[in-house]
C-alpha cells in the first residue's frame, strides 16, 4: 500500500553507483534544457519568466516520489501554458498581480481535480480525448502559440487572443511598427536553433542561444538599440504561500481546470506509456499517475508554480541520457534551485526575442501533417473530426475547441454504435464456417429457406430500430420461401431491456408468419440476459445453439437436436437458475 502511494520505495532500496551516474547525467541535461524552456513557457502562460523556474522546482520533486514512470520529465509545457493563458486571460483581470494569483489558484484546482480522479480510479476519462481530436487541437494550438510569440520577434505589442483572425489582424496592423533590429535578431536566432539541431540533436540548443543572446546584449549594447530584455529576476527559492482562494469565481475556474487537468494527464500518460515500452523493469499505473500529477500541482501551487505535466522533448532527452529512476528529476530540480539561488542576475540581459524564438521552434514540431494524411486515405470520418477540431480551436477558442472536439468524437461514437455492421452469412462450401456473403462471393453456400444474419455490436435502445429495419429488409429480399431466421449472436455482448422487448416482438411476428427464429453462438453474459429477460421462454431452449452450423443442421433435421445444442441448453438453464 505504501509503495503504491510512494512508488520511489520500490527502486530506492536497490539504488547503486551505476544508477546514480545515469540519473545524474540525465538530470543535469534535462535541467539545462528546462531553465530556458521554463522561462519561455511562463511567457506563454502570461506569467513573468521567474515563475517558469518555480514550476520546474517543487513539482519535479513531488513527482519523483509519487510517479510510477521513472523517465517522465514533469514541468511546464507549451500546451498547458496556452490553455491557462486562454482561460485566465478571458477573465480580464485588473492587474498583473491579480492575474498571477488567479493562475496559481487555478493550478491548485487542477491538482485537486487530478487527485480526485486518481483516488476514484477514473483514469479512463482520458480515453474520451481521441487521437484525431488531440492532433487537431495540438496543431491549431501550435499555430496560435507561434503567432502569439511574433510580438517578441517583431518587437511590438500585439493583442493576445485565442482566435486566429484576431491575432492575424493584430499582426498585420503592427507590421509597419516592427523593429528591424529585433526582427533580424529573431530570424537569426531561429536559424541558429534549427542549424544546431541539425548538427547535433543532443546539444542543449536552448541554453546555448540564451548564452549567446545575453553575450550579444552585453557586448554590443543591444538594449540601448531597442532590443527588449527580461530585466530583474528575483533571486532565491519560492516562498511558501497559500494560494489566494477565489471561490466566488469558481464557476469561471472549473471549466478551465477540468480541461487543463484532463489534457495535461493525457499528455503525460501518452508520453509515459511510450517510454514504458522500452523499460520492462516497472509497470505504469495510470491512476497513480493521476494522483502524482495532482500532488505535483497542489504542492507546486503553494510554492508559486503554475500548471505542469509531462514534456515529450524533455522525457525523450531524460531517457536517452540514461535516466533509470526518479532521482534524475531530483537532480534536475537541484540544478534549477542552484540557478534560483545564485545565477538569476545572469539572466538580466536575456533578450525576450530569444525566448520567443525558442518557443516558435519548439511548437513548430507539434504541427502534425502525416497523421491527417493517413486519416484522409483510410478514415474519412476521423479526418473530418480532426479538421473540425482544428478549425474550431483556431476560430472559436482553445478550450471551446477541445471541448467541442470531444463532443463531436462522442457523437461520432454514438453514430457508429447506433448504425453498426450487419452481415448476411453463408456457409463456406465443404466446411462448418459461415462468412459474410458480400466478402466471400464465390465459395459461399446460401440457403433459400434460411436467413443467417450477424449483428456486430451490443443490442441497446440506440440501435434496436436500426437492427429491426435491416433485418426486415433482408427478410423481404428472401421472399415467401423463408422458413428460418438464425441470429448469429457471437458479437452481441449485451442486450438491454428495450432491445429485449424488440426481440420478443420480432420472434412473435415471424412465428405468426410461419417463420422460426433461432439464436446461435451467444456468449455467456448474453445467454444470461436471454434467460433473465424471459426471451428464452418465448424463443424456446430448443432454438438456442452453440454454433451457427448446429442451428442450420437442426433446421435441416428438425426432429434431431445436435449433442452440442443439448449441452448448451442444459448449461444455460443451470446458469440462469
């Protein structure tokens, strides 16, 4: 029980020098990358850069103790930061301090919601975020982030918005005021980042451009020439402060908190599962991951952190650098703490254009073009869902876009299970196998007096009318020679009360027409429902079969039930009692 709550106890007892070396190298590497990224992502969230370092401190330590993934790198990420900015920005708060207070209170709510879901073991909620929705949202959000950071590249003040037409209008209207030196430096930094990544992906590129940017400002006096810098960054560790409670606005905070909590967990668990495949020495627990993220955000909010989750880029670096346990995050946090204690004055001359360039290059890789092309070739319905989410996110808003995308995906799911696949079966000649007559046209034997139909879904109130309509269409095609209807129930795992009533009516209606109704291949839970609902009393146990072949054989020899069918009837009757 204690190890489930604190998974670090399962690996700390076997910790040795070789493990320490890998964790130390990985932790320092991730920490070096996290410092500029954290400051940049704080800007996305609308927070001063120092809060990006605060978010890289306590949450990492908490997750190292409570997370089940040993390579997941937790900290500030672009998507969560943008969602936070979109949600809190819509509240139109009076000043910067109110904004910061609202973001930290939101972080507390996000953590509480994640912890609650984890305690209730409701990690499955993340399954409602389908891949087309996530892909469409992520690509749209990446574009919005990139456009929003152009203010640093152009050296102008832009109206920030979660709607692309507002951003584009603001950008085009400000182009004439763009600072040529800032624009040139921004383009140069972007080219340097791309070039260094092509030379060696393992290089701490963000940190290198930060150092080069600071040196350029100091040596060339760029601040006096119009280049904006970060300025004073408070020295020291974040103090313990209880987040300012804003329960009077809880109705405004909750939708944002729920959205960020679920999306953040989805990001984290997806990354953690990918890494877990390469590490069979431990098992990932999704519900504990929820609790770990929740505790990271809750305790982080008491030390002035904004929302955190798993980072794909930093996790990949952490894994490839040799991280074996959560100690890598501890070393990463210690490096950040060292910077906060001793090195913040060095970032005084950091140009904001460098942070903007780091963000633009980082989010550019989030735009996925391959997956939509795959969907266009194979799954047109999911391609439409992806593009609908993409466009809604761009033109309506971030939170509205992902929520409407989830709603559309659920509607698509309802449509599919309300209109499932139905197959008319025929017997493969010389065998006891029955297959779809539309797929096996040459060697399939079809009976004039028998309709064998398979329904590939559960039978419930949402698709019972569709089932009846399709069945009656096939009955009409068969004509007056039809004597037997055999329902292959292998794929039916549930029958609700509405569908049970519908089945009874069909059995009665066909019996009045002289057509016998039989059911074959029903699995155990479905047979139980046939008995508990009373359908078996109307159907007759003699018309319930283990296999479709047995049902056909019985129709051909009505006075002789097969041995298998007798056994199934007896077992089903015993089970129902």
